[in-house]
């Protein structure tokens, strides 16, 4: 007895099963992406081990083996110094990023929403943006000194301009019909901004925030190279002066790990914001 050929009713069911399988595979994708992202760091770690421990291409002063860097980290952790360096650097980055990103959001929103403010302030902001941020270091030293306030201010300057640029540009290009629809529903001013305009530019705003966060980590090192007694930037300088390349590499690795972790955390917040607003 032969089976009947698949009817048109059976075919959608088969397609539905295939689609469900693809959806299930898609749900497993984040774990696969993490594993794929680990391939390059693992390969680099193996190459690092080969050129140091196996092939002896570099001396211990030029490039210590991974095990030496790990042991240096363990020693600093057991003494409590590594925790202090990481904690103070995180504090400076978070404070500087909060100040700089907050100012960038506010000023970017003002210039993005007001044509008068844009015409009045954008040329000045653009001129200031063209000045290398490190050029402000001498003035910061003169006005504020080498204390925490100066370091946080320098980090804030680094975080400000990417956020400002992203918010300003995004708000200037919001669909006018969307804005008019919001006004038709009675939304004006701050309510229009928070209900219609900001949700429309959430992806662009978070792109600016993530660039601003990366800039905050860059300017952290610059700020801690200027008279700091704690922090990962200070650990870099101290290790260089003492010839401790193992600790220097440890500081670089910790900066990379912390920067990636903070970016991933901001990415998680972005996904939640997109679910709510976008």
C-alpha cells in the first residue's frame, strides 16, 4: 500500500517545522557567537605562549610568557593592590562617563531639537570638538590640579563629544511626520522628546554611548599617567619605570577585559531599551 503524496495542507506544516527549527537554531546563536568570539583570543594566547615559552623569540623583559603575567596578577591580587587599582579606575571611568555622557545627551538634545540653539551653539561646539582633548590637560592641571576632579573631568571630556554628536545628528534627522503625529496627540516639549523623539533614535544614541564609553577608558589611562598614585594607568607607568613588563602586560589585559565587560553591559541595557522603546 503506497502512501499518499503530500497535500498542500501538509506542505505548510513541513515549512512550519523547518521554520521552527531555524528559529530554535537562531535562539542558540548568542552562545555560538560567544564561542566564536573566543577563538581569536585563544589563538593569540597560544601564539604568545609559543613565541615565549617554546621558541624563545623574546626575552622575559621584552615579552614575558603568559604564565609570568598570570603569576604577577596573582601576586598583586593577594597583596590587595590589584583590587585597589581596578576599583579606583572603575570609579573614575563611571563618574567621568556619567558626567560626559549626561552633558552630551542634554546638549545634543537641545541642539537637535532647537534650530535657534543649533544655529547659535553648534559652530562653537564644533570648533571645541576639533581641539584634541589632551590639549586641555595643561589647563586642567592649572585650574583643578592633579586630584580626582581633574581626572574625572578629562574622562568626561573624552566621553562627551561622541555622545553629543550621535544625539544631535540623530535628532536632527527624526522623521518630521512622526514628530507631527506626536504633536497631534498633544505631546510638546519634554514629553514630545521622551515619548516620540528619543525612542526614535535609541539605536543611534546607544551607538554614541558605547563610543563614549570606549573613549572614557582611553582617557582614563591618559588621566592616570598624570600624577596618579593608584589605578591601572598608574600601574602601567610604575611597571614601565621598574622594568616589570609582566605587570605592564597585566594592566593592558585588565583594561581590555574591563572595557569589553562594560561595553557588554551597556549592550545589554541597549537591548532592553530597544524592547521598551524601539
